[in-house]
C-alpha cells in the first residue's frame, strides 16, 4: 500500500481527519506534510491535525479532530460525550475533551479536562468515536451542569438501556468526594429515573422558570372545551384560570395564520366557562 493509500484508509476510519503524529508513524516527513498542505491534499484544522482531501467536516470529524489535537489518549467528554452517546440534545460550540493522566491546555474550539488515568469501564468507543462511558459522563455532567440536565441524561440512559446502577455506585465508591457525587446521590435518592421522559423542550423551559422563581408548576397538554371547539392547552393553572400557549409561526405556516388563530382562541377563551375533559381540573374550572 502506498503512503497516500494508507493516509486515506486512516482518514476513512477517523471521519476524514488525521494527526501529525499519525502521519509521522506512517513514514511521512515534516517536509512531505508541508508539501501536501501546499497542494491542498491536507487541510489544517487544529495545530497538528489535518483533514484529508477537503475541509468540510461532519460533526464527528470536528470532534475527532479536537481529540486528536490533544494527543493519542484524549477522548470526548462532558457535554460533547453526552451528545455523542445520545444522553442529551444539548451541546456546545466548543468540543469538550478529556486528557487522562496529563495536563493539556484548552485552545480555540476545544475545552480540555484532566483526570487520573481512566478505569476500563470509564471509556468506550461509540459509533467510531472514543468518549467517556455513560456513567463517567453522568458524573462529569453532575459536576458542571444544571441538575435538570443530569436528570434528563439519566432518563435517556434508561430509555437507551444504558442505565446500570452498579456503574454509578462503582464511581461513587471509587471517589466519594469527587465533584458531582453529592448532586448525583441526591438525584438517585429523590428522582424517579425513566418516569419523566416525554416532556417537551417548551415544558422543560417553563418548568425551570417556575422552579427558579417559586411559581407553582402548571398542568400540561390539558384538553379544554371552548364552546365552539376543543383545544389542548399547552400549560394551565386551574386556580388562576391561566392558560399559556407556546407555539409559533412554524406551527401555523404564516404570521397572519398565527395571529388569526391566537385572536380566535382569545375570543373563545373569554366567552367560555373553561370546560375541561374530566381530570382533577373540572371542579376548579367551575
């Protein structure tokens, strides 16, 4: 196999990117690397990391490039690992990378984390990308991210059948004072993992606002009879007779359609008795 074929094969396994230390291991000299950069066969992404053939990388390519820029043992971590593992839809512009056993400074587009050498159950290769394992990722999220994001990640781990309480307990036993341990113990002691998976992003946002400001939590997706038709109210506070809707133009097609529907709902609402379809809200609505 020629060296260019070897480079292409390596890049094919790494989402189109290679590191200088890998090119050197294949036998390419520094001047040969510079020559390939000059002719457009290699495209610099980070210092010592190149895209092969073109620079239009996928998300996976950007993540692998960030890890390669931090050395052979680096892997995705924190919110980037959570996204890669499917534990969270949240992400960040910068890629979060863990470098076990040594310090590595952050740079443009890369946030680095350090730790002692990892145990075998603390890392995994998922869809071709090395990242912290689901349990290690949960610990890292608990140390740096809002509690609700950790709860949702645990819910998603249960949905994906990753969740294994023994994995969490091993981490707690190894490092009982590690950052995130207190939050994680509190969640495990009070939160019903897997029982609150279907909440939408709008529900999550409103719930966080209510909890932050001490507002009672509303009922969600409540069927209501407005006389001429039934609607499903996004959020409803029965005692206050308050309805909040959170849809936008995309739901209605046009701005005029959105405004027309909102005006009709207001008129129906103001002239109705808030009749509800059963449930514990019927008495309050009367």
